[in-house]
């Protein structure tokens, strides 16, 4: 077993919150400043803390803005759901003795109110929220806190997320990263990664991919200063998807949403 710990982001990875987050933020900004900002211009807010997103929008009273945003978010509760296949995925990982965790930009209060009602929080042993570290994604601090609390080794952890903030956080921490491409907004990130960094050994017309892996060089993990290897699309191989990055090939078949992937 290559990995012992499979760690997930929440928004855009376990639950589909994109519509709710963007539209409630849009309403919040309009209520605070009268500005009407298209949701397409607010995508940067997906994957970072609410406070950081509001600071980028030049909102001064972020405490009040967070309260208003939370209030507006409640109007979109019916638009939030667990991604198809996630429950099956968690059951399969648990049956194969993987330890699962969460590293999220949600505060502990947001985690309790927004995530726990979906009834899947019991699958996760170690949960790192925004309150647990002074620095947040894309800084390495949240994942390093996970490694510390779970008393594991960097090489035993795979972090699964949906945004560039998740990817950079993992890279900065020397942790392998998998891009969840079943979320809505990460299609843009996925296309960008595939266009810029796709391995020439893989076909450009490969099938729709459920996951992409970024493997950290062992030297990088030991502090050697090397950059993580770029994200590579996984090549479709019946009956499962295999990851060929250098000589590394994972060997445990795990059912992911829509498809099967080898971990």
C-alpha cells in the first residue's frame, strides 16, 4: 500500500458547494458595496478561507461580511449536495484500511454547520480546519498540521483537492496531490494543467479523467529544494485507470466517482 492516509478537501471535492458559495458571495458584495460582480469573476474564492476571499475583494469589515455571507449562504442550502459516488468511495477506502482525514479552509464552525449535516463526517479521523493554523492554503501549514496530529510520514499521505490552492498547499508541504476533477469549477484548472503540463507519453485525446496525480520528488520531500513533478492526466486503461509517472505505478484499485482508479 503506497499511501496510508487519504486526505480530502471539502468544498468542490466531497460536497458540491460552488453554486451556493459564488451566488451567496455575489449577494454579499452587492449588499455591502452595491457592486454587482459576475460569479465567473469570483471563482478565486473557491478553495481559500472566506476572510482571505473578502480581503481580496477589498472588504474592510470582514467580520461583519462573514456573518452576512453565512446568512446569504443559508438561502442556497438546497443547492448543496454530496458528489455522486463519494459515499461509496469512502466505504471502499475504509474497507481497505486507509485512514481518512480532512484539510479544509472552512472554520470549525462552518465545518459543523455546513458539512456535518451530510452524515459522512464519521469517516474522517483527523480534521484540520482554518482555525487550527495561522497560515492557510496555499501555505503548507494546514497539511503539515495534519501530518503532525496524525503522527505519520509525508510519504504516506495523499491529499485530494479541486483547486490550485489545494495543489500548491500539497506541493509546499512535500505531499503527493490528486486533483479531483468531478467538481464543477475545477474543470478550468484541469484543462489548464492538461494543456500546460500533460505528459507527451500520454494521448491528448484520453478519456474524461476522474483524477490527476502530482507526485513529489523524494528529494523535494526531504527538503532538497526540487519542485514537485507536474500534474499528469491518468491514461484510461480498462478496467481501471493507471498512473504512470516515471516508474511509479499505484496498485490498489479504489472505486472513485464514475470510474475506477488505482491508488
